[in-house]
């Protein structure tokens, strides 16, 4: 294969061309905005697709490519940190039948150095950290975008300390999600209970908290039949901490798997929690992050607000309830389908193949198809708040201005016999819609 090398001027002309796909093969963290090498500006070329070199190791690489709508009849321009990275991926495209493939090797030296060239980054990229960033922090270094002198690393789980004790990041403490949410309702606990729990875990409002979880096997998944339980639990805890008022909450992008992928040290020590005397501010400092059922009902009536259901399609149309402890099947009338994943325990439409957060423009495209837009107040909900928290976190990272979680979700709504619910494909989709109490 003869590799064509693009100049900066040539790539500038291609950026807005719909028949061209510019491919960023750097790590997702660099794509999101972190300056991982010598770039002058963090982020990616405007409109570029994220396709990290790491993913070329996966057997289904070409399926990933096609799922991102990178098609053989398009012109492909590949860039990375080095010519070796970009040329390796370019050759893979050529081998897969892509005929118009070139590389751009001047991204760091020219593109990031010219403030007039269009770049994008995730609005709150600093709240989504890499394993390398976290390793530098716990090793006593001063990672980028960190100016605190106290931090806590939290390994989240749901009633499964073995997930922690079988191997975790050095220095991390464990936190059961039940510390912050009540099993009777699956809603966040009272302000007094949250204050006590956070203090017991050594967290005050000005502590930097980095959370992660494990993707367990189906037979040992924090009480869930799916593999996503541990890390989505970390995001659930993170959302409640933001609600409480922790100023600097971060998620390890990709969870424990990303730590393992980097080959960093793993320990089985049971790290003792060091309590703090006082959280420091009144809870909740950000009540707007969570809406309860009465406000959810008001949002359903409002033209400038939407309730977004991030349950699976079978749950949304009432084929299944999604949970063995929820009897009713159906959805909240007027709620918009958020298209999250295949069942109650997966969020694959919001994640990459390596469990990192999916690129923002792809998530935004899913939502745009359903008219879920950032100009409205959006409250995401699921069965009991976990998937709703992850969808909220995606929108929050994207900088969408007014996003919340309807904490009670389908569990609370369906438990009240006075609340209407619907089954079937919504009206307008050529199907019968059934409404019930």
C-alpha cells in the first residue's frame, strides 16, 4: 500500500466534507481533551471520529468501524500522535477494502499549534480521568487539572466486597452503593444519612473523589446478571456526591479494566477508611441534580422539559418490567425513549467497546433522533436510578446546562396505583397504544 500523506491545508479543506471521515487513533482521553503528549491545545480535530489504536487488537475491529458509520465509499484520513500509529490503522483500513485512505502526521506540530484551526473537546473532560492520570496521583505526582491537596479513590460495588478484596487500585477504599441509596426505595438517602456516610468514607465537600468499579463476570456481578454492575455503581455514587456537594468528582474512564490494561499494580489490601469530622456544607448543595416524582410530573406537562426513559426497548413497550422485584410492565406516559441498551443491566449504547465513555457526538446523535436536546431541562430515569445516573453523567460531561435524574424512576412510579402507565409502541409508530392505571 502506498500511503498518501496529507498536509494541514488539505485536511482543513476536508473537515466539513460529509463524504470524508477524519479518524483520531489516539487514546480516548486525548480525544476528550487531555493533553497526553506535546499538543498545544487539547482535544480533537472538529468532527473527527474516535477509533483508538488500542481497539485494533480486538477481533471485531471492523464491526466497530462500521458501527461508527465509517464506510468504504468514504474518504478516510487517519491521524494520531505518531506516523507509526496512523499508518498502522491506515493499512488496516486498506486491508478491509477501503480504497481512499490517507494519513495526517502533523496534528501535534501544526494543528494544535494554530489557534485558528477548528478543534473540539468534551466540556468536562477533566471529570473523566485516565488510568495514567490516576497512577500519577496515587504515586505522589501532580497530574494535570488537579490543584487539591486531598483526595480519596473509591472502589464502588453493590453488596460485593469480594469484588474489592479480590483486587483493587492501591490505596482505594471500598464503598457499597447502599451507603448512599436506600434499598427500600433505591432513592438517594436523606441529607443526614448522606452526610454521615460521606464523612465515614473520608469525604468532605472539598475532597477530590475518583470513583471506579469492576466489570464482573455474569456469575459474580455485584448481584446483577450483567457485567456492568460495578462501574455503573461508581457512576451512581458519583451522581449522588455531586448532588450532595462534593466539588471535584471524577470517574476513572473505563473503570478497573482500564487500570488492568495499563498493567499498573493491583493490591488485595483492605484499606482502612479514614473518617473526616465534617462534610463542611449543607446537603444537598445541588438539589437540581435530582428531581422527585412531583417535579417529574410537572416536567411531563412543560414544553421546555422532558422526562427521558433510559430503559431498554422491551421495558419501554411493556414486554418486561426489567426487574424481578417490579411487577408492573410499561412506561410513564409522555416519557421519551433514550435508547440505552439491550436490557436492565447494560448501557452499551452509551459506552465504547473497552467500557470507556462513548464519544459525545455519537451519544448526542442518538438523542437528537428522539428530539432529546440541550435546550430543555432533561431528567433521565430508568428502573431505580442507576442507568438514569449514567445517562445524566454523559449529558453532564457534555456540558448540557440543565440535566437531572428522576431518582424514583419506574420503581416509584409503578408502585402508585393512581399513576397512569402505557404499554405498546407509542402512537405515531403505527401501533396500538394501551394506557392503564
